[in-house]
């Protein structure tokens, strides 16, 4: 009942006197005024601007308070037509179910905290974690498991049928062999039947035989030797990796030009974009024509990317021809599809497209099931509630006109069901319950939410998860280099050749010899098989290949590695490289967590058993500063070795580790007390200052002990130790600024916020959290790649939104009243400008905050 508490205007003076004297009857002492009628009258409530419900308040110390002239009383109905409350088990269950599905839950959160107090935020945090983050996601896990089991059962059934078919065929083959042994006549008969079957198989090809004859005649252009040499020359140019690099650069620049469109644009800027569009369209059309001439149409259209590119180029040319036709500007969006050509050189994008392609079949079936469900419930909603929306519209609309969301026709009923599938269901259900009753609306909405949202939509995720489990986003190791990588490799080698030439020309012969020696060493370490830049067909053996002469002269004479996927030669040196990488990886894993003292340090223990800890510095430091390399067998060196051993056993001790964790937790908790009221609490501020000095001293001492125990080499080659070092440095700078009186400077305040990283120091102390963090860090490259792909998809839709909706979200507003003019009064910008010229007060042509006037705003609108 707490949500019924509202801010009610103070009653008249006579009513105050009567109630203060202990009279609590319905007679107020004022003729015609009744107490219950007064507090239940909505005209006496306090409403915030734009809110349909009265302001909720509470009588506890941390609850919401009423403005002056109002008191907090329990009267009237609950918020949201009376459907948001905890008065009975059923309504409380609905409120918590709404909280777990996170639909408009912040409204329930704010109402409850204003009525009961801020302490009850613990209740909401607990329900969100347990219900929304855990139980609701369990449904996804169950649906994914059920889908995987069903999919495995289907696969096993198909495999069993294939095995049975193979057994039947084997039995039939044995019978034929036995029959063949009996008579040669029958054998000849079987051979005749086999030949007939082969002819039948030829007849079952996708196209009629005459089509293949026409294709060989008209689509394969091998007319004369001169033309063949021309084709080979064109193929050398258009298939070169530098040509692919040029096309990729053009695709990126074309996308940038399209992303630069905005509203409003000057005529000069619009002309620049138009010329750029013409240039890029000409480049892509020339690429298509050259590939057609070099490969012949028959072979050109055998490649899927070529078909895709030809469609995009054709649509671009059609859009240029029909540029003046109104309504066909949507064809411009087809140019955005050219971005997907980057998949040829981007393994992550290619893998995602492959995963989506593999799941298209099952997604199509699932989409059909979902469409059927939406259709059924839309028809049910229209039949059950459509008439009630029109008859009882005044209950949900102040002007007695149908709101945007209703079920009076199939189209709007379809939109409401689709909105429920998207997770927004509670507000439209309130309207339905208000006009059509509670029972039937609850049943229909719960069925749509459970069947459509929690089951069928989770099947989409289960399907994608199963697709991801079979594929990987990482580039296959045996795929080798693509044309883009080969082009970049050529450029690097060209720059290295230019550097060598400059050194030889300007720095003398001696430096040139040294550089040549260095280059030769690098080539010996990374020796691979190299092939000359040669035009090779698939049917031509490597021994018969003739090198194509190039005009690149010296730069092109450098040996460039061919892509491994295109090479027929083995590279045994790669296996040695892999073994070296594996050994380096295993060594790095052994040293990855030495900063955490609770973890095993096998290398360090072995060194201690042999006579001492690891070296403090690297070999390079010892070479530059020989004084650092001391003998630890006697004298001061032996004392230093004993001191390092002592420090090591201190930092390795469990009590020391527990003490450091305790200090980390205390320092993290102390940060929570530094709020805006700290200046008013002088005692707490003084305690926190002394505590910060103690924490800083302890952490500095810990860092120094680890420097001595592990050495600089081990300490500064570990990421966790670098995190500790950064936090300690921030604490030292903050403490020094406080002592010198510079703590209020802006940069120092910003730097002090980094002390909030102190809880991260506890991560390296707990094995479970360390594993989770390492997994997250290891997944960052893949997440970053997927995020880039998602940004490209959002860029496509953002540019599409700019082309379709730029400048269409403006409206004529009356800023005095804050209301928008109706479309019957002001229908366009011209009419609004006329009102402004007539000096009508408060009239402005205002743009909506969410719009598609630029690509950046399109990104925000899509998010």
C-alpha cells in the first residue's frame, strides 16, 4: 500500500483545526466539503509536468518528500491505472516479473524508493542479479541445450540412414558381382545399363546440353593468339595484389564519401560528393569490365564475389541513369553493400559472413515460425480487444482519440505483438487492461512474452551459438597470405630496398656492408620458399612456368613470398618457427603471474634451490653497467643474496599475502567515503588522510620488497606487477600533492580518480578472478574484431538512414507551451516560417534530438 502515498494539498484552515483537535470524522466543518472526498480528489494532488500520475512520497526518513504546501497521505489509486503495486501476491508477482524482464523497471524502482526509502535499493539489486542476470539467462541455456540435443539427434538419424543405405548398396554390389561371374552375357548387359546410367546422369545436369554448347561458344573468348596475349596481359594487371589494394582503398574512400553526407549541405559540398560518386562508380565499372575481358564471362561468373560485384555495379549505373527520377534514391543504398568486399581481405568479416550464411537455412525456418506466432497473436488481439480500444478510448487518451499503440486493426496489432517480442510489454498491457479487462489481457500478453520472447527468440541465440561452436573467428593457419598481405609485403620490401640504397649512396660503403649483413641474417632466420611474380594457371605445372617481365625493375626483382594457400611447395622451416613460438609461449606462461605471491613460481624456486634468486636486471643492463654484476659467493655479494632470499620468503609467506589483501580491501572501502560531504565531516576527512598515508606506505614497502625479491627483470615483465606499480605511483603523487597543498588542482583530482583501480590489485591474489580476467583479456582481440564488424554494419544502416530520413524529423513547436503544432495547422516548414514572420510568440522550427541528419546522429539513433 505504500505506492498509494501521494502529495496532497494542505486542507483549509477550518479542516486543520478540526483534525488537530482530535476530530477524525467525515464532517470537515466546511459546508459541502467531505474529508474522504477531499483526499481522493485528483485536483488536490501534486503532479509533475508531463506526468499522468501524482507525485509519490513517503513518511520514512530517506523517502521522498512533498513540496511546500503539500502533505503525504495514503489516498486514491496506485500508479499506472492502479496496476503497479505490491498490495496482493498477484500484483507483487507481476511487478517482480516486470523487474526481471527489465521492462520500464526504472519507473518501478523510482516509485518504490520514493515511497519506502532509499534503503530498499538492495532489494532491487538482489532481484536484478538473481532474476534478470541469472534466472532469465537460464532460459537461454535450457533452450540452447534442447536445440543442441535435437540437432545432434537429427544428425545421428541422418548418419544412421546413410550407413543403412551404404550397407544396402554393398549387398547389391555383391549380388551383381555374383551374377557377373555366372554369365558373360549378363555382364555385357550390366555394362550397357551402366553406360545408360552415365548418360542419364549427364542428362540430369542443371542446364540443358545446348546451353553448355552455347556457353562454350559465346562465353569463352579464345578467338586468336593476339587476343590470348591481350587477355594474359590484362589478367596480369587486374589480378595483381596491387590492383586489389587499390580497389580496397577505393572502397574505403567511397564509404567515407557516403558517410560525409549530412543535412543541410551546401551546393558546393554536394557537388563534390556527386563528382566523387561518379569517379568511384567509374573505377568499379572499369574493374568489372577488365575482369570480364581477362577471365571471360564463363569463368567470371563462376566466382561468387564477381557476381556480387557485378550486381552492385549494375545498380550503381542504374542509379546514375535514373538520378532525376523521384523516389529511386533508395538505389543509392545498394552502393553500401560494396563494403562487404572487404571480407576477401578481412578474415574476421569473412568468418562472420560464413557463420551467418551457414545459419541462414535454420534461421529462415525459425523466422517463419516466429512470423506465424506473431500473425496468430495479432489476429487474436485484434479480434478480442480491437473493438474495446475504440469504445473505451477515453480511458487511455485525454483527447479521446486512438493512441499510436492499439489493436483496432491488424497492422497496429501486429506492431504491438512485435513490440512485446522486443521486450517492451508492460505499458501496452496497461492500456489493454484498462479498455478490455485484466484477465484476458494478462493471459494473451504472458503467452506472447513467454512463447515469443523467452523461447523462440532465444532459439535464434541458440542457433548462432551452435554456428559459432563449429566455426572460429580466427584466420586459419593453413590459409596463408591473401593478396592484400602480399601487396603490403611488397611495399615493405620496397622501402627496405630504398633504405639500403640510401645508406649505400649517402652513408658510405661500410655502413652498406653492415646493413647487408643484418638483412642477410634476418633472411636466414626467416627463410621461406619464394616464387617469382608469375602468371600461373591452375592446369599449368610449376616447372613450365615462364616469368612475366615487369616494368618495376629493381624493386620488383626482389623476391616476394607467394601466399601459402597458392604454393605447392612445403616450408619445413615454418615448423621450427612454430616450435620456437610454442617454447616462447610456454616460457611466458611460466612468468605470467609472478607478481601474485599466492601462485607457484617454479622457475624461481629452482633458482633458489640452485643457490639464489633470479638476476635483478637483464643481460643488456649487465653489459652496460658491469658494476651491477657482483659475486654472490662471498663478502657483500653473499650478504646481498641472503637479504634477497629473506625478502623473497617474506613476500611468499601466506600471512604477508593475507595482510596485503586486507589492506587492499580497507583502502578500497575508504575510497567510498570520499563524497561531496567530506568537507563537512572534518573528523572523517582527517582519518581518511592518515589512512591514505598508511596505505601508501604499506604498498610502497610491498613494491620495494618485491623489487628485491624478484628483481627488476621479473617484476617489470609481468602485467599484474605493472598494474601494482601504476597504482602505487598514483598514490605517491596524490600523497605528495596533499602534503604540498596542491590537492585541489584539476590534474591532481583527475589523477586521484585512478586510485579507484586499487580493487583490481586483488584480482591477481585470487586464482578464480585471475582466470576470469585472463580469459577476458585474451578475448579482447576477437571482441575488438567483432566490434569493428558491428560498427561497419551500423555504418551501413546509418548511411542508409541519412539517405532516407535526413531532415525529416523537424517539427513546428510552440516553445511557450512546449507543445507541437498539429499537422492540420502546420504541415511543413514553409507554413511554420510564415507563423514566425507573423511574429507569433514562441514559434520555432525545431529538430528532434533523435534524427538521421548525419552519420554520427544515425549511430546514436540506432543504438
